[in-house]
C-alpha cells in the first residue's frame, strides 16, 4: 500500500507534542484492537477492524488512537480519569454509529474522507441521521457517546473544535420515561423472594455460584441503594469498623463518575436467628460472600481482592475463576425473577435491576424521613438537585398526607401572652422538639423540618411568618429545577398550606410585609438548598 502522510489541515494547538502527530506508513494499522483495563463491564477489547477499508481510514485511525490514550490514562489513574466502562460506551454506542456515517459520507463524496471533512456540516448530517432512527433517548445517547471522542480529536489538533451545535436534542427526555421505582407491592414481593433465597444460601455450604452471588448482590442493593458498577466492583475489605459505634460498620464503595468514595453506615445484627427469619443485614451478607469463596480468590492472580468471584466451566471441563459482571448479573436477576414468578401490576414479568432498586431505596428514604428531600439526598450520597431530578417520585398518598395538623396562633398580635412552651425551628415553632408528635423520642431533636406542616406539635405565630415565607420562596425557586409537574406533586402541598391555611389567619398587611421581606432577604436556613444539605 502507498505511503500516507496523515495530517489534518485543522489548526493544531501549540502545546501538541509527538503523541498528537499522526504520520502513518500504511492503513489499516497492524493492530486494530484497543484493550481496556479490567472492569465490571462485559467488553474488554474494542476492535476497529471492521471500520477500516470503507473510505474513512484516516478518521477511524484517529478515533482508535484517541481511545488508546483514554484507555492508557484510565489504567494509570485506576479509572479516575475515565472508567473503562465509559470508554467502552464511547465505542459501542458512539463510534459504532459515527464511523459508518463517515463511510457513507465518503461514498457520497466519491473519495476518501479527510480529517478536515469532520466539520459542522458533517455533524449536522450525523444528528439528522440519528433523528431518523431509534428512540429519542437512544439518539441522544449515541450523540453523547460520540461527542467526547470528537472533542478529544479537536484538543489534539486533528479536527476543528467549534463544530458542535449548542443543544441538538432539546427536551429529549420529555417523550421518554426513565425507570420507575418499584411499587410497594412489587418491593414487598422482591424482598420476600430475597428472604427465601438468602435463607437457602445461608443454610448451604461450599462455593457460591454466580446465581447465588447475584441474589446476594440484589439483597445488598435492596438494603443500601448502592449504584450498579460500584456494587459489582466491591472489594473484600469494603466493610470497615465504624470509627465511633461498636455495633456498626461502614460500607465503602467508589463511584468513578463522581470521582468520590461513598461511605454508608451499617448496623450489624447480633442475633443469628434473624438470618433465617428475615433478610439478613448487609454486613453478614458480605461476610458470607467473602468466606465462602475465599479459596477462589487465593487461586486467582487477577481477582485476589474482588468480592464477587465465582468458578465457571467453559464446557471443556476446565474451571475458570471469573468476576460477576453486568451480563452475568442480568442473567442471575432474570433467573431470580422467573424462579419466584415475579410480575408487575400488569401481570407482565417484573423488570428488575440494581438501578430500580436504588430508586426504590431513595424513595423509601424520602418517605421515612418525613418527605424531606435534603435529608434524603444526604443519605443517598448526592445533591438535592440530583435526587429531585433522577430519583424521587411523588408518593401515591402525597395529596392525602399533606394537610395542616398544627396550630395557628394570632393572640400575640392582640397583646396576649402564651403560657405554652414553644421552641423555635427553621420553619416556625414546635411545642417539643424532643418528644413532639413526629420527634424521634430518642433524646435527639427532631429535624424533619418539611414535615412540620403535618405535625400536631407545629405552631405558627406572627413572628414566624418571616421563616415560613423564606421556606416558601426557596421551594418556589426549585420549580424551575424540577419541572412543573414534578414540583407540584412533591412541593405543591406545602405552598398550598402556606397560602390557604396559614397566611389567611393573619392580618393582610403583616403577611405582605413578611412575604416581601423573605423574598428580598430570606432567612439563612432557607437561602440555598446546598447550605441546608450541610446543616441537616
């Protein structure tokens, strides 16, 4: 094949070094595979061979070199720059659609595609092609997986950088619905099935199979709401002693996308009998998995510290030690649902995965915390915005549950002095923050601030209106973040109570003054949801 000097006519950053130079003697290259570091995903090798010889070899090789650098950086940083799963998504969801499009463009131009052909016009054609096929969510997904690779090409000086439209898929998620949390009957059915399987696993002995490991992982996810990839990548010492409490442990997992270590406090049950009568606690499940398959880890040179490993036969009688991954977990969950005949409300087979369990866990926290989104977000390990946007769903009983249970007192406006003991809270007043209606009654002060409106110990006086309306305006401001319908379901009841049940009990002039004061200079507690997250 003739010698090719591969250079882009796009401007090259001055800082570009030798690694950013593409000078080739032949295409396709001798090596067409990008090898990924070990990870919980299924794809280990990214093979570009099928994309060569289609009139766009220059573009294919530039993409291959880019993914090689990404994979090398991921290996050196232990996945902190980009996880191997993300790089795999760039190839499988992004380039698998973009490179065939480049081949089509080369055929239309009746010549080989050059790097300087990757411009705004080609990107617009690619977006138009995506819009003509597949669901809206998959269109966005493919574009989002392609763009980072092209951005990296631009940063290397191989293509122009300013070639992307600002928002090619506006409101794409309005036409699609994300996975919903399990309904209460579905949640109870799953937990009941997990109890049955865990009881059998605990009574057994010997090595745990991949199906049994899948059940153990499901049980951990149901109790912790852990993310799928961090769950699959748990290590044997993920359980550490709690620094302060002897009866607790902390579960340590790592979420690469947020580049953060997530720590959850867990209670270890001292009653062995609970393991056969109810779903065992997370600490004991992890202990079980660690001990039963310890010999496999000793024999493995790759998975010595990986928690979920199992022994597999390839059909030739040769046993191989493997780790649980996304594909084997899906198979294990499918078998679990079929074994227990789990169905949804429409009598269809239940679609179960770790993401649905996480969303279910988050909404369970929301309910148990008195529908406090800030405490829920804190326990879930993310911000209130992420919690509201992606996890929380309005409870079916929200409209029924949210009505004013407390007391409105206007006697202070008439000069009367109250003999009732009241303590200030960030919302208004409380008769007793230690032993009140919704207080924990364990010696700690109640912090279910957003549940005050449906607490019998709640008291509002004229001097509290400033704090009440500070909360009011903060919730109004969250409407734009959440979207109208979601906000109405989750927070609309609080706004209605303040407008209809509280404000109407006081003099109009006082209400107007405090309302405006709170809007211009809100109480410190209600100025910023992020601040509230820290306080709670």
